[in-house]
C-alpha cells in the first residue's frame, strides 16, 4: 500500500544558503526540522510489522487490524497490536575521495554528501535508531560503528566534519570492507558519485545485498558532470589520476554527455539487477527535497525499509 | 641631445624581448580540475596565426618602458651654451717616504726606488705640494724648498737630491716615517687649503723586518690615501750574520793537541725563506790589517732557517778588533760582523796591614777569598805595611802605585803614607778604611782631611748577652747599597756586629753617612777627597768582629764597591745601527777606530764598524752592527697595512673622491657638469614609473576581459 506523497512546506531550502552554514549539525537540524513539519501534515499512517499483543476490540477501531482467526475460533473480537522495530541499524557509507572534491557551484559534492548524511543521520537519531558511519576513499578510512548512546551523534558529526583524505576511489574495496564490518543486517546508505567503472564495484555491491543488507544508494553528482556546462578551453586535469588533457568543453560536450549517459545507464542497471534503491541527486537540488525523496517508498523492493523509516 | 654614457643605449636591443614575447603563440597556462575525466576526450588545440601580434598597445607600452629606461641609464643631456669654466684639478699634498734602511742595499732596489720617486715628481702639477722624507727620518725635500723651486726645475731637484743619496744601514721603521708624513700633512693643511687631497706614497721593499706596528691607531686625516710601492730585489734570498755573544765554554771547539782559543764567539747565521745560498763560509779577519785569522768555517743553512755557529778566536789572534765575514751570499750588506773583545778591567788592591793571608782575624783573609776568580773587575791584592813584618807574614814589596789602585787600610798609617794616599785619592783613587781599632779613626780623619772625629763610647752589654749592633738605617739610594734596594734583599737585620766602632762626626764634616748602626751612630761613610772617594767602615771585617764577612751580602757589596772604583758596572760593547743608545748613559763621543786621523763626533754612528767610544773620560772600543731585522727580508704582506687601519689607495676610505678628477678622459668634465646640472635621467625615471603603471592597468583589464569571456570555438 503506497503511502501518499508528502508535500514539503516550502519549495526546498536553497543549497547555497544551507551550505553557507558552517556547522554541519546545524545544517542537518535546519533540514530535519522543516522535514518533520512537512511530515506531520501528511496524511499517511505508519504501521509496524512486528506483532506485540492483543487487545479488546472497541468500536471505532480499524477493522483491518481485527484478528479474524481468533474471532472465528473464539467468537471474540481482538485487535492485533503491532510495534515497529525500534532499533533500526543504519550505516552511512560516505565517499571522501578526491573526485568528490569537485564542485562547480561554489560547494563540492563532498560538502553536499556530508550534509545529506548528517541530515539523514539526525532524522534517524531523533527516531532513536542505531546509526553508524563509514568514510571511504580507496578503503574505509574512518569508521564509527552503529550505536545508540549519548554523544554518539556528536561523534558521527565530528567524523563527518573531518576534511576529506584526498585519495583515489576504490569503491569495490571499500564496499567489501563494509560488508566485513557490518555483520548484522543493516540498512546501508552509500553516498558516492559512482563515477568509477561499474565492474569495479558491482561484485562488492552484490556481496552486500547477498548478506541481506538493505542497501540504498545516493549518487551525488555535480550538475556540470551531467551536462559539461562548465569551464574554459584549458588543460584539464583529472582530480584522481592527475592525467592532463587539453579540453575545450564546447567541443567535447556532446561526446561527453553521450558517454556519461551510457555510464549512468550502466550504473542504474547494476543497481536494479541487485534490487538496490538508487537515487541520483545533483548538488543544486534542495537538500530537504532530496531527503524526502529518500524516505518515500518507490516500488516493492524498498517498501519494508521505507515503512520502517516512516514509522 | 647627447649622452654621458652612450654605451647604455645598447639597451634598446632589449626591445626585441617584448616583441618576441608578443609574437609567440600563447599556449594556455590555465589549469582546470575535473572529476569525470574518464568521459572526456582531448580537444584539438586552438592556434593563433604566427604573424599576428597580440595586444599591440600593450606591446607598445612595454617597448617604451625598455627604451626610456635605456635612455635614462645613458644619462642624456642637452648641449647648451653654458660656458665651461675650467676649475682645475684639486691640489694635492703629496708626501713620499723613501725607505733607506739597510735592506734597501740589496741589488736592484735603490735604482727602482729612485725611479718611482722621479715618476711621482713628474706626475705632480704646479699647484701640488710635495715633501720627500727618508724612512730614517731625514727630510730630503722640504715643502718650502719645493715651493721655492720653479715648476720647471722641480723634477731636476728631485733627481739631484736622489742622486746624492744612498741607502743607509739603519732599521726600517716605516711606522715612524709614516707618522712624520702625517705631521707634514698637518703643516701643509695649516699653510694651504685644507680640502686638498692628501696622498702618501711609501717606496720600500717592505720586508718582514720592517716595523709597522706603530701604525695601529694612527689618526688619519680626511681625504687621504696611501699608496704602497713595493720594490722587487734582483735576488730574493739573503743570508745574514747576527751577534749573540761570547761562549762561556771554550773547550768544545778546542782541537786536540792545539792551544785553547782565546775566546769563542757565538754568531747566528740566518737564511731567508725565499731562496737559500747553497754553500756559506765564515772567515775571521783582523779588522785593522785585513789579514785572515784562523781557518775558514763552512756551513749549510736551509732556507728559512737559522744556525748558531761557534767561531773560535785563535790563540795567535791579535788582541785588537776583528771582522767576521760571511761569503757565498749574493747580498753582502749584512755579511760582516764587527767583533771587539773588551779587556777585563783590573783593579790592584793594596792592603795596608801586616796581616797574613791565612789570618782569620783580619780582613785580608776574607778579601782575598771573596775576590778570587772575579772576571770583571779582576782584583789583584798585594799587602803593604808600614809596621815591621813578623816573620810569619809574607809581605811582598810594594809596587809602584798605579792610578787605579784601590787601597784597603786596616792599620794606622804613618803621616807620609797618609799624604801619599791623599794625593792618590785627590787624583781619582779609591780607599777603604776599616775602623778595627779606635786609633784608626785618626787615620781615617787624616785621609779625609778633616779634624774633630772622635770615637763613640762602647755600648753596654745587656745582661747575659754579647753586646752587638745592627745596621739600622741604610741609604739604598747610594751606589754602595743600591744593589740591595729591592725589598727582597734589603733585610740587614740578621747581620750582627759584635765590635762596631762608632764615631762622632763634627758638624762641618763632608762625610755622607751611607749606613747607620741601630743607635744612629755612623756605620759606613763616604767622603769625597778631590776626585777620589774614601769609604770608612765602622768596624773590622772578620768573623770575630761580626757576621758581615760571612753574610751573603758581603761579596755583592764588594763587587759594587770595586765596580764603582773602576767606573761602574760592565757596559755593553755591541749595538746595532740606530740602537746605539744602549751603549751610553749620557754625552759621548764616537770615533771610527779603524780610520786613522778621524775626529770624534757627538752624533751616534750611522754605519756599522768599530768605534772608540769616549764617555765620562773613559774610552773603550765598541762594535756597531747591521740591524738584525734587516736580514729578515721575507716580503711583508701588504694586507697588514690594511689591518692596521691604513687608508690604502682603492680602499673605501682613501678613494672617496679620487675617481672623477683623475680618471676621467679629457672633455668629459664639461659633459658631466652639464649632465649634472640638467639631470634629465630623473624625468625619464618618472616616465618609466608612469608607463609601468599604465602597463599594469592595461594588463589587468586584458586579464579580466580574457577570464570573463567564454572562449570561442577554436580556430585552426
């Protein structure tokens, strides 16, 4: 049963204004407060999947929750009472490689991804969920295990606030490490640009899903990366490999877009094949809208997790 | 438009730099970082046409900057009709110091030195002042003489003065000469324009033996510069002789079965470090007859080394002065050493007393033993007695009384003997009277020519002790006791006199009390008698009379007594030229001993040789040698002058204004004056600054415009 689409209270918070706030936690709170306001007005009703107890039916109760089998056996009306899994384990994997340091709008993809992670983490933290964090580049360079205890959110924020390491991306290796670190079944958010060739990380992603983790991917891209409406004719240098090319964007734009779209299609196919929820967010999108898209259910594969989030 | 330094106009060639830079294809230097390079392919580069000049206005500005800068460095000026007033060169006060020390006698030095001075005199202008002084202190050409001489004859004056001059034999005291030159400057400054440039030229061979230490801290006047003209000799090497003294041991050089030499002279043979003579030979000559004395002595001295040679004076050598010659050396000026052997001074000692030489109770015994073996003066004692000699006493017959006889009177004398002795004293003799008996007081008074001397009552003995006297008050200023003036030796309190003979002197007595006993009575007196002196000792000299003869002060006191009688302590007999003051104590007369008929002069000798030195009536032979420092002919590093603060020519102190007036070619002065007045280069510099500002502004605008525009599609 798809939940009704929530209507955000505003047209979204301008990322430029939001990212101008230096404090990452404050940024997250700004987004989450607005999000809660929107959610409270939304008519969808959440329900749990875990049965807890029976109670006597009283008039007015929703008949959907009436236990018909008990009524048939005992001729007494009982309402099944469900309770959500309060301790949802959630792990954020945030890419901090050099390619994430690109930004054509005055802020980088890394800034955006960190804010997004912090926002979502705060959102879950306020629901008393267990949250963890892994920052990765060529490997997992910083790991905060999923916990719920006083100060844990602060610790997470502090880890996120650390400057990116500036290493190369080895997404596959990092995902394999994450699989080893997360033994318990978890909801895993991967925030990366996924610009690396698909074969490099496809197998590792499959390993995560095979371990019954609920993997959700947020592909953070710069608008310039999609359209190449950026820069002058100059010597362009790869941020990760240092490879230099003389590039005139006006000339190269068409071929680039073609190759990039092919890559995106390949990425989307890889995720769909493994039932991984995949969302592309560009850094010019308002963050609250991006977050809202994350928590809205899309299709059956993500339904249970979405339900849990939207409790 | 003219230029003072037109060679800077070559800087116009640098204009080519900006032109080439603007013609060169601009390869983009922009760098752009991007994350998704994987999807990018290289674009074909955009090219500009080679012939096209980019930003011609900017190029024009840059070329202008280079051109104006080059023109400014060339110091342009406009030839106007300003009349050129010849200002004339700044007058100079030139002092030349000509080293005429002994080392300048080396071959090739003196003609070169004269040539340097002549060249200097030729270069002087009419208004310049000139003083020529020798390093030995002589003023060869005074300022007054220079100014009185017509300009055309000044060169001839210098030549004539130098032709009559030869190098001397003295040491090189360059510091004193330079100090004298500074004094000359001061006199010149008082007489003329004090702004005149002061120039000091020192012409010397600058050997290491030259003394320059006095230059440290010398106050140098302003506008002065010192030029050092170092002369190069024909031979760099030199071997020299230096006198060390007489060797005390003659046995080491005595050949077996040969008579021992009269004496052995110790000389040092020094060899310069630069070059070394291979074979050297020492030969002794009779200075008067020039006959060789004894065999020659060969020796080898390495370069830079010195060797001490022992030269025996053979037994058959004459007693007169000798000359030691060193052969095998190319520079002969320091190869001669003059040697005199002063004869030991003898003093005949007449002992008046009928006492045996082994009689412990009388002074003769102690006198003989105390004076035995003295080298100077040599004391020869003989006893004289008026009393009938006892059989045991060996009394030698009295010889004729020599003029320098010293009489020691230990017994009362007869009246005729007193008269003889007084005559001897009056002619300059010395006598000592020992008051070993109260009767001796009369003899002493008679010898002194005074009356009224009376004995003092003998002092009372303290209970249980032998009565004794001590010397209480001693005049250490007096020559007899001056030897003990040092507090280390002035303690006489340990010497007891058991039989002192004190006396009372009349008030009119001429006697000087040299020492007194502790009861303030006279102990030692000295009375001048004519030209001679009479010394009276209050007591006897024997172990029975006191501890004086066994004290350590007895023999030194005797030495000073007898030296006083023979004319004082031993005087040195060897000195160097320029240092002869150590031979004399006051006024003296010098006469070359080897020149027959030479007359004595009062000035100290300026040449080495043997001289008869007459001082205070006594005449003795002395040797005057070439200074030892003159043999140290190693070149002196001229840096030492700079270290001592001498404003050398070319150094910052000296060359303050020495460049423009002397070095600039003729005709330049007019241009420099004009250029100095107009100073157009300043305006050009202002123009450069303005152009630079415009260029910076223009570049900035272009850069902004370039970065603001999205680049157009590439053109090929």
